[in-house]
C-alpha cells in the first residue's frame, strides 16, 4: 500500500480547492518482509511521516514517505479475550509461514494495542493522501481528536477492480489484524467500534457523535458497549481491502472539523416543509424501534408504518406539549448539526440531505429545489411518489443523487449539474424511453465526471442501440458502473460496444428484451470489466470466447437466453484469470437455462477444487451438456465438487443417441434416409451428421477414418427412428470441372465450419445423429465398440460418372441420359454425341403428318361452307314468300295509339279469343267519348252518389 499527502486548500467545507505537493512515495510489495525485520524498516518511516508544526503553530501536510505499509497474508486473525480487554493472537502468515502478529494484551484505558506493538502513522487532519492497496491487505493510521467539539469527515476518490474498501474506526484497538472485517464487528470484540463500506467510488461521510457516544450513522454493538462517553485522543483507523476483491487506488482525506450548526432560515424552512409533507403525520411513537420492527416483520420499506427521520431529544421521555417531534426539537438557525441527515457549509447552506430509509411517504418534495447549494441528495428506500420536480433536476451543484426504491413516476429526468458522479434511480416506476441526455456523447458532455449510472428496475423501453448505445457515441472515461437491467429495452447490442464502454467495471443489462448475438469484443477485450450480467434476455448464437485481456472478469451471468454450442474452450481464459486473482470468493459463473452442449468444460475443476480461489456460485443446469461415457452421468470430478450441491448447479446431462442402421442401402443427394437406433430425442437441434473417407485430387483415399463434412436437420419419428435428407453437396453437378474434380461437401453448424470432402460415387457415407449441438454418436462419446451405420452414395437422376460430373443438361443437351463414360443415350428423335441433332427420318415423318392433317382440314372446311350457303338461301326464300302473302315473319312496331289498339285486337282474333274483360282497354276514340260524357254530368249527381 502506498500513500502520499497534500494539504487541502481553501475553506474546510464543501467545494474546497485542492493543491498537491507530489513527492516520493513508498511502495512495499506484499509478503516480502517477515517477522521482526519489518520493525526496523518501519521505524525511519515513522519519524519522517509525523506532522510538521510551524513557528506560528500552523500544521502543514507531511511530504516524502508519509505512510507506513502494514500488510499481511490471508490467515492472520485477531480475537478478543473478554469484554474488558483484548489481545492479538499469534498467527502465521499464509504466504511465508512465519509469525506475523505480536501478542499484545491491553485493558481499556491503558496503552492502546497496536499491530505488532507499533503505533500507526499519525495523519494530519485535512491532508489528502494517495492510497494504493492490493487485494486483502490493510493500512493502519490514526488521527488525534483533541476535544469533542470536532467531528470526523471522511472523503474519498478511489478506483479499483471491484468494490471500494472498508473503513473501520476504533478508540480501543487496531482493527482488524488480517481477517475479515465483519468478524471484528461483533459484540465479542472491541477492535472495530464503527465502520462503513462505501457504496460508490467517490463520496464522503460525516460522523456526528452524540452525548451517549454513538455516531449518527454506523454504531456497532461494540460501539454501544464501549463508547459510554464521548472519546478524545487517538482514533485508530484501518483501511481494508478484504472485501474489495482486488486492487484499490486513489485519494482519501480524514478531517476533524469544527461543527457547523448555522443554517439559513429559508433553507431550514425548506427542510421543515419536507418533514411536514412526508413525515409529520406518520411520526413514530415513543419506544417504537425500527430495528425491532425489521427483525420481526422484514426489511420491506413499503411496509414500515412510521417515519423514523426524527426522534425525540436524547434523555426525554415524551414530547408532550408539542404538536410533533420537529416542534419538540425546537430547531432554529443553529440546528443544522442537530437535524439528522442534513449538513451545512460555513455559510449556512445545506450541502447534503441524506434521508435514506427514513419511512418518508409523500409526493416528491418540491421544497428540495430551494436548496441551491445541495451537493448530495439521498432519498433512497422511502415511499416518495410522483415525478421529479424540474426545480430539483435543475440544481447545479449536485454531485450525487439517489432515489432508489421509491415510487417515482414519469420520464427519466435530465439533471443540469455537470458535477454529478453518481445517478441512482433504481427500482421506481419511471417509463417512456431513455432521454438522449444519457446517450454516450451527451452524457459525456453534460456529466463528464459521472462514474455510476443506475436506472434499473423501471419500465423504460425503446431500442437499446438508439436509447443507450448509439453507434457514434463515446461514454465518459470515468464511467465504471452502468445498470439498465429490469426494463423493457429491445434490439441488438452493437458489435463495437466495448469501444464505447472501455472503462466499465460493471455492466448489467439483465431482464430486458435484448436479442441477437453477444458482441465478441465485450468478452475478448474489456480489461476493466469485473461484473457482466446479460441474463434473462433473448440472446442467441454461439457464446464468444473470453479473452486473456479481460483479466478482471469475475462475475459472469448469461442464464436464461438462447445460446448454443459448446463452451469447452471459451472459458479457459476466464478460469485462468480467476485463478490468478488473490481473492475470488465472490466469483460467479452462471450459464444456466441455455442450449449449451458438448462436454462439461474440465477447466472448471480447477476453480471448484481450488482452496485459494473458491467460487461463490456456479450454475450450469438447464443445458444439454452430454453425459460422461464412463459414468453415464456427470464426470466424477463434477459430482464430487463441493459447489455442486444444488439441483440447478448441474441439472441433468444429455445422453448421446446410438444409431444402428440406415435405409435405403444406396441413396443420392437430396433423397431421404431413415436411421434406426435408440436414444433419439425430439428437439429443434436434432440433426444427422455425414462422414466419409476423404480422397485426394487423383481419387486416391487419404486414410481409413471417416471424417465429418456435412450435416442436415433431422425429423423425429420416434425414440428409435429419425429421418433426414442426404446433403445436396454430395452429388452436385460439376460438369464444368475436369475429370479429376470430385464432389465437395461444405457446411457450418454453430459457427463451426466443417472440412471440404472429396467423395466418389459408390463410396460409403457414414451417418450419425446428435440430439443437441455437435454431440454426435462416435467412438469418442460411446466407446470403441460403437459402429457408425453407412450407405453407398449414388448419383441423382440425370447424373452419371464417378463423381456425378455428367448431367443430362450439360452433357446431353437435356435430350438424353448421360453414361458413366460421359456419353449420351439420346431420346427418340435425337442423335449426335451430345444429342444435339434431330434425326432425318423424324423430319420426313413430321412432314407427312402435316400433309395428311392439311387434307382432312380442307375437306371439312369446304363441306361446312356449302351447307351454310344452302341454309342462308332457303331462309331468304321463305321470308320473300311470306311478305308476298301479307304474312311477314316479323310484325312492324305500331306508330300511334290507334295502330297499337288495332294490332292488339287483331292478335286476339288470330288467337281465337276475345280480350279479357278486366284487361279490356278502350280505344283512343272511345276514351275521348267517355271523357266528353263525364263532363256533361251535373255536379250534384256526383255529390249524391255514395
């Protein structure tokens, strides 16, 4: 570990300017110095690194080798002897076998126990130190708290392979002596009074000690046991990478700053508005404990019945006489340090509002937009509803904003601050499409310092290539974590995605609707990538090979996709990289619920059986990895592996089918064959595989072992019978090839290209079957006793020759049948070497046929013409005679009403009947006479008629 320091310039609040005086830095390799020899190396460093006090009493930051290296191996441990004392147990360094921890016993109130009995380096509060820690090491430092009016602020700007380090603090003894920091944070130890593990690579936290000695955020049971009064003096600090799983480097500052109680009235009013809207009506009663509630009812924040933001003053039994806790607390302009979660700068501006998991329930507080100097806003794990107000999105000093696990709705907001390093809006109800402000170049322009972007667990949709990963976009170099999982993104990932996200350590796109193949470069060349989660999508195709440059990849999850083929070699680099990692206990490999086939990668045994690099989880079930030939199940090494204890760890292996016969005995290309045997399974990967003994260009066999050259899809008939088509490549027409050419089969399956094969007519074609992938029945998979069935290849109809190089079309002009010698048997009526000529006797026969046909047609035509002429003349004669007699065949049409009447009467007479009375129609003359008679009738007569 290496640290160098520089004094922070400017004021001691937020937004301070920084200057750095660089100098030589000590770097001590791990596991080199053993035993007490390390003591003599550290002593000079201790004297060099002490703070320098000037003549005016001011303190400046040290220069040079300003921090000790105190690291050790993987088996050092610390234990507490009792609740009133502690001791370091003598253990052995895992790397060297030598004693590495000095036994030192102390009692609280006496000399503090230090690691190896040596006091750690005293840091200068407010100085910025450069940190460089490898995996599973610790740095020991201390600061001096002279009075209880100061509070500790920890600021960090770090980067690393996976997770930030633990920061652990104690007034009683150095934590943690080389073991898991969690183990020291128990009631039985006093080495870690309180501590925290940052959730982001950049940030800061302030610890406020209350009158009972508890800090405002993280007080462990040990803290409650031993911190009965506020402490001053040496505060021992340990920076541990035991749960960082890799190297951590960057800058860290420990400051002991005076409290800043002043808060501007308008900002105090804004915070009170938040309380009134979200908390006042749900204030917890006296004696109610959120910790006890969670223990009894679970940790779902949606079910917490009360707001736990404010509690009554310490020592008071009730808040009688006050309408709510806010009134009981009597906050005023000097109360910024008394409002939990609120921090102010020296001018009284609220710069941090952290109300994480406080039971807030309300629409999104509008009043937060009034806090114009706000840098950190954390409203996570509450029940805040509605959309993000524009005034909040427009805050221009925000460095961190977190709204995870709420009920925020509407579109994803675009924030105005160019200082943001973290945006977390996970687990809400945000919808629509992802705004362009989060796409590559725009994100880089708006938020150049962004490191973490988490918008997972929402209902955001759109095409992933346009919504998040535009082709020409380049994401910020500082971006290390991107989480868009559990949304509704669709489409394919870009092939050059790795170039857009080269700095990423975490990429999570699970549970969307993504499709297509996984970009190869995403696994081949992502040096910083640690965590990749593409699970629960629709990715298809072959799983890419993991490249050696992707050296930090530890957590790989691609379960529940449609990936196919073998992974026997793709994981080799992953296994090697994980094995080279000092600490990989959090490594996860989940390939479950795909369509992988082939043998179970034996390289995985090195992870399963390695005590130095154990995996925390491996899931391979839900695939079609083939059964081992010797056990009929999984290989023995897999069944005995310690991790293979759950049902989905391995699942069921896939037996290899055993074809025994093929019908018919001879078959041309394009024809159907049937294979009988056992173990056939109905699957969409069922296929036949064709093998043959290869020949050289002269037709000579190159060997005795058949080689695979083609495959075709098979049709499942039952568990003992399948059908498939002989590949057309087997007997293609090669008329343009010379006599030395041969038939060529060339096919691919799951990205694997089979060899070209020279096959002659009459050769044996061996056929095998695979239920899944390329797991074909062979001596390798079924043993030496297996015999692959075969048939003899034949030319298709219309082809001949030893390689079916002669065809009816090219050899015989489609007028004959080719022979094996390349000659033609012409159809009737054709002749010549290639049947190109029509036979002479055929021409004579055709002419005779035409003449005979013409004679018959002429006679028939003349006969029909004569008959038609005679018929027409006879008809004309009849018409003339009728006209002369006054009996025309056709009656002319009447030209007036009188003629129509006369014609009707005449027709009735001809028919021998009188007109019907009901249908009688008076003639026009009669009609006029009747009309005249009507007009002469007196009108009175009409009136008298009934």
